[in-house]
């Protein structure tokens, strides 16, 4: 479904991604692990079109999308939930959600209303706070809003960056239950997450990045691969 082949990316003179190769198939959850600053977020931004790769190829459903504008990539079906959530100030929860409808051109009012009802059923906390300004929500509720807003655009692939960072354990549990539900609904996920052990319980496969390169890949449910992962991230 998605494949990166020898992808390089720079921030100015800083060579952040140095030949990244990875893939995700339909129905998979890919865990992307590694220490801070090794390029995990840059991988997601490059896939989403927030950063154009210097060289290499990014393919989605067989079509090259490297260098394609981020809004066009979003409309093709790739939804990105960034680490900073980007909740719009001055807009209510419902107004933030409705912005996600822009990713499905031509959607009827009835379809939009039905989708909004579906999202509120999926995120009851947001339904309770629909008239509240999005930036006044708790950190966990803002994370739910960020995910729900992307889901409003009916993505076929989700990129999620550090969804549980700084959140209380109870909210972390809720978010992992939510992501497991998305997987059951058939939405593949590329997940950057510092809580490696929780992420492995959700993931199908994983990649470990070091200095902008994939240094390890494995199957999340394989005991030997997990041992190799633990040894790698403990270094």
C-alpha cells in the first residue's frame, strides 16, 4: 500500500533521512521506533508531503507521491496526526471536526451530518464538548480531537506521531483501545510511539531508525525480533 525506497530528506544542510526503505501493506500497523532526533517524525512528514524528499521514491497504491503537495496527498487518502495536534484556536470542537470534511470534495450535507454523528459515537467525550473551544480541552481530549478530525476525511492510511506523549495512563489506555478499533475497521497505521511495549501489542511489524537509516526491522509478535528490538533501543 505504501513503500519508501531509498528516501533521503534534508532540513537545510542537515541530512536527516539517509536512504530509508520501508513498506506497509493493507491491514498492517507499523511501529516506527528509535531515540529522539533520529528521523521518525521526518519519515511521517515526508510521506504526508509536509517535507519533499531530496531523493528516493514514496509510492502510495503504486503511484509516486514524493514531491506532491500535502493537500493532494491528504485527498488521496493519507491522514496525518502530528505530534503537536494543531487544534485551531477560536474554533469549537465541532468546527475543528468539520474542517476535516474538506478532504472529501463533493460530500453532501446529509453524508457530512451522518459522518459527524458517527464520529461523536466513536468519541463520546468530544460529543459532550462539541460547543467548547478545542484549545480548552485536556491534552488527551485534544489528541482525540486531532485523530477524529483526520478521520472526518475518511483516510485509507493513518500516520500518527507520538499520540500518548505526556498523557495520563488512563488516557493512554483509551487511545490504544481507540487505535485498535481503527485497525479492526481496516485502517492501516504507521505509528511513532515512545511507549514501545504498548505499541508492539498493536503493531504487525516494526522498524527502528538510527541516524536517519533503518537499522532493524522485524515482526512485532516474534519473540526473537522483540529481543533484537529491546537490545537495539537499549544501546
